[in-house]
């Protein structure tokens, strides 16, 4: 990449922020030199086995007896301990930090407007459209639409054709539970096998449509039911990444109590915990049917800003600037 800097927009203030890219040097080595000169080694490094080993070495070894190591780690990630249900003493491995639970009902308030779709995660977000006539059209840069949903899933391919999407990149410092972006009944849930490519912006612009190549879980939600959000069918695609080996489905209708697997026919309530990434960084993609939602205006305006240094803008040749968004915050409104 021409620059090692990557900036995003703070939603509340509109300020430009520099993102600390964890492991950036290693990712650039993998996705430029190794990928180009040793493709066999690159495939090995993005394989399930390599992800399992790297995940253990990075996240499962304890901090040690000295609490100072824990403090440094939490400070580096800027974890707000006041949000956490666990005490600092209980967060004694990187994995426990990444899989932390928070008082989201207090620190991530949600508007009670039934016609709003909300963010599924604490993340950096971009919004776009698969429709060429849309001002938000992004042509297969992050994913191939058919490949993303699985080429044999014909009913869902037809339902979401020329639809709109929001792409959420969870960085390692983020809270790693996914919450339901809408209320509705689960029409389908299935897993698609794949690789474990990094979610670092440099890696994303290097590998063509990486999100439709990684392992992922697709949950299709029918919101046009009683008590639903009323925005048609919505697909939440949970995408694994380097050093993430698992997506745990653990829906809770109240706080984190009595978690259960997500299955067809189940009613999901907007804003409630649905799943957990183990651990690291990863990506959510929310797909909407054509013409059913209008994205929040600030998200649309922010990503077109030309005063930010974004690796996506540089890599794709057009302004593409992420906004930092909180789980359960406004994403879109029903048209």
C-alpha cells in the first residue's frame, strides 16, 4: 500500500481518527511478499489449522502472574472496564478480553422505533448497494454476491438481488458479540466453508472479494411477521478471519441469560445477543432487499469524505471511509 495509515470517522463528533492496525507488518508481509512469491505457504497460513495454532498462541496463553501485563494489554486495546460484567482480575487471558460481556442494556442504548435496523456490532462500517443505478454502488470489491450467499441458495440469491448492504469490520479491540440487527423469524441458517483471510484493510484490497472466500454463517431473517421490523428479508452474514476459528451461535432474549443455538422458525428480537466470534477480528455483512431501507444519512456522507486517508479509498480508487459505529445504534430506517 502507498501508506501505512488508515483513518475512520468518529460518529459522535465527526472527527478523523487514526486506526492502530494490530499485526500490520505481518499482514503486509503475508499479503504482498508471501502471497506473491510463495502461494503454497500463503494457503497454509490462511488454513483452518494455521488459524487454530495462531489463535492459541495469541489468545489462550495467560498473561502471567504479574498484573501489569494484563493492565498493559487492556490499556493498549483501550478496553472500558466499566462496561464489562467481569472484573479486571477475571480477564486474565487475551481470549477472555476478546470474549468479554458488557452491560449493553446500559452502555449501548437502542432507540425503540420498531422500523429501525441497528448495527449488529461495535465496528467500523461501510454501506453500499449491489445495484448499478444506486449512488452507493460498490461493484464486487469486498465480496461476490452469489458466492457470498452460496451459489446453490437460489431462493436467497433471487430475494437479495440488487439489494443493499452494510459491511461491519470488527477490529481486535472491539466487543465481539454480534447482536440481532432486526426483529423477525429465522427463515434459514447455514454455514459455508472457506479460508481464513485477514480483515486488515491492506489484506482486503489485495485479495479479490475476500469476504465471499472465508468461512461464514448466513442467517436469513423474515421481518415481515408480527412483531418484526418490517423491512422484508434480511441476511446477516458472519465472516471468520485470520485467527478466528469459530462462530458460536448463542442467542439470549434477556441480557446473556440462557443462550441457545439459532434455528429456523425461532423469533429473534432486535438488539439481543445472537453470536460470538472466537476471537480476534472479523466481519459482519447485513444484506437488505432492494428498496426496503434507507441508510442513516451520516454514514452515507462520512464514507464520501475526501479529507480522510483510507486504504479502501486508495486501493479501490474512490472515497470509501468507514464510520465507527456502536452495536444497537441506528443503521437504517424502513422506507
